[in-house]
C-alpha cells in the first residue's frame, strides 16, 4: 500500500482553502482560487452547460479526485438550487483526514457547512443519500483500479496536473473514461496540455478548448457524440 501523503492546509488567493500535497509539491486547486476555479470549470462549464443542452432532470456524474470535496459540495448545492437529481460517483485513493476537512471554509452558512461535513463523513464504497436531490458514492480507488459498467453524463477530471502525475492522464485512462461516458455526455477539466488533448482525441472525444479559469489561459471539454 502506498504511504499516505503529507498534506498541508493553505489559503488560495480568492480566500478559499485548498491543500498542498507536499510529496508532489502540488496544490489540490489553482493557487489563484480554489472556489473560483471549481465553480468555473465544473459548475459553469460543466453542470450549467449541460443544463443548457436540455435533458438534465437527472444526471450521473463521475469525478476523478474527490480531494477536498469542493466539487461534490458545489454540485450538491447546484442540484438543490436547480431541482435536478444528481448521482455523484468519485474516486479518491487518499481520503483527506478529518482534522483537515473540518477546517475547510467553503460553506457560507451553517447549513452549508453541515452539507460539506456530511459529504466527507458518510461511509466510503457505498451509495449514500445526502439530500433529496443528491446522492454520493466515494470509492477508495485510483482511476486505474476503478472498474464499473455504469455510464455517466458528465465526468469531472480533476486529477493532479500531468506534470506531477502523468500516468493518470494517459490514453488508457481516457479510453476508460470515454467508455463510461454516455452518448452526448462529456468530460470537463481545468487542464489544456497538448499531449492530454491529443490523448483525449485519440480516446474518441471531440476536444473543445475554452477560456481558462482564474489566471489560466485555457481549459478543455471533451464531447462524446
């Protein structure tokens, strides 16, 4: 078993928390802003964009990297606000310890903080109802180890950067994601590295390069038709 990485709580430039993984010298989010990046890449260019296409009353989402739980938290809030049912699946080989996630400042209310804590506290490796609009299953697994016959409408690809974990962004993993993506579904990520985009296209996705978030020039959506 891999040694659990050493994590350090940090504050990004928009005031929201993230974590530094010290063995990789890499943050879980953009240092320009954890909240701003996640809202833009995964909510605005992910869930909001999907809703604009129609047929979004019920969605299945797969996430590569549960991490701090920020994307799941924002997706759960979005589901309630939009009255959309989301079944959210996420892989994470190294769950964040309680002494760190209890400090996260993402919530702006006590109700929001209870939601964030619940996302972290619920048992792993089984589907859990979080509220009337959102259910969650967290797998203690890497993407490489993950096996499922499920199909998803949207994939949040939020792994550490290719410069730090190139193996996660390889063609084999992206082919796996493509197979798990429903027709007219898509993958969204903060990354716009050239080799990644070539791998994404080789896996079968139509690659769409978009304006990036929080100081980054570009981001990417991969569409499956």
